[in-house]
C-alpha cells in the first residue's frame, strides 16, 4: 500500500465497525462547528455501507469509531419542511436557491428498542461546498425523537 | 460569572452587536428580547442539551450489529441519563 501522505486523496480511515474506509476528498464534509456535544470533530466521511441504503454514516475522520447514522429527513416524515435559520446558508456557502441536503440523525432508544429520527436538530449539508452543520429548530413542531419503528 | 440586577425596560449590551432587553417579569418567568446579528445563533440552552444527548445516542447506534466497543453499544447506560427524557 502506498504511504499515507498528507493531502493524498484516498486517505484511509480505520474503524472497528466498518473496517478500513477510503476517504477521498469528494466524500468528506467539513462541519465548521462540529455536531452538538462533538464540537471538536469537524471532518466527516459520508459512508454508505452496503445493504443499509438509504442509511449512511457520518464517520468522524479524527476518530473513526465515532459515526452517526443519517437518513434523508424527507424519508422520515413526508411533509418535513423546516424553516432553516438565516445563518445556515451563509455558513454553508449556499445561495438562496442552492439545494441543501437535510438529514436526520438516527437514534435507538434502548428502553423501548425503538428507532427514532431527530427532526428537531437536523444536519444540513451543502454538497457543492462539502460543508455541513447541525441546525437547532426552535419553536418547531418537529420531534427530537420521531418514531421510525422497532429497532 | 457577572451578576447584574435589571428592571423591566432596561437593557444589557454584550459586545457591540448583541442587545438584551428585559421586557417583563411575571412570577418566576422573565421575558427577554434579544437583538443580534443574523449570524449569531440564539438558543434555549435546554434544547441544545437535549440535542447533545440525542447525538450521543446516535453515535452509539451501531450499523454493523456488532458491539465492538463501549462507545458503540446502544445498551450501555448513559452516564448522564438520570431521568426519562420527555419526547417532543
């Protein structure tokens, strides 16, 4: 294997869950503010494991053992159309009409064994600039734990 | 922590761009008005904490079905989980 030089495109991440993961630049997303509670992790690989479509994972480059399962929020709730705060588009380098991916983080509630989607704190990614952020929706009807089904 | 006493109608300035006005005090509730530039996010702290907690849960959800480390074990008790979290 070629030495892992800084700046090479196919940087390799090692994860016990996923094994070795190629991390080409085009599949990396920069989160300037990290995710809430994980502010120190600002680079993520978008990993789509086989057989889990449409679930993907945001794998932290600095610590690949940390990975967040994500699902397009529109698949979780058909009428999902949150009003994004005004600071989001400039932060992601997106113009008013640029498309943004809105994703929900998935959680398993062990007490009930149920799978949930967080529609109150969605992750928004601008694929064109490969920048992302987690958005906090105040005064919103969407649930922090939208029930998807039994896990 | 800086502690200040203010009356309804009085203001606080934080830096040059953030202005907090005490609008009303009723019983144990204070109404605040906050003026800040559009790029300054303003959050209710308790919602941030709930999202942090959900993020920690999400990080523990294991895509492979293995529970190869404590961090990925969704059944590991959460250290900060002292009471049931209301849904909503």
